[in-house]
């Protein structure tokens, strides 16, 4: 995925938290900011079609933990695919 350069203004306190986290985790501040932007973009995305089709039949009860676990797996897949594309490995 091609990266685009932009300028973002942030609160000094938020930037300090990002700097601390980056140092603690041994990653670039930009990586934390890109991840936050990615999450914000996904949380505000809209689709033109309904999420479920009219003939959807549930196969059982899902707990809140099940839903969050699925969201985490989906997010990790998007990050892994984006990382693979950036490193020229493509997506399988």
C-alpha cells in the first residue's frame, strides 16, 4: 500500500503519550499514528449494501467477546496484508 504524506496537528499531551509508547515498544512514532488513523478510518467507513442479506440465518448466539475477537482477527489481517504489500510480498 502506497503511503501518502500529510500534516496533522495534535495536542502536546497526546504526542507525549505517543513518544513514550514508541520508545517503550521500540517502534516509530509514525507507526502508532498510522495505526490510529487506520482505526479511525475503519470505524467511520460506510457500505452501500446491507451487512446481512435478507436470507441470512443465524447459526448461534455470539457473545460480546466473540464479536471483539473477530474484530481483532480482521484488524490483524488488514495490518498483515498492508505490511506484506509494503514489503513487496503481495497478498496470498
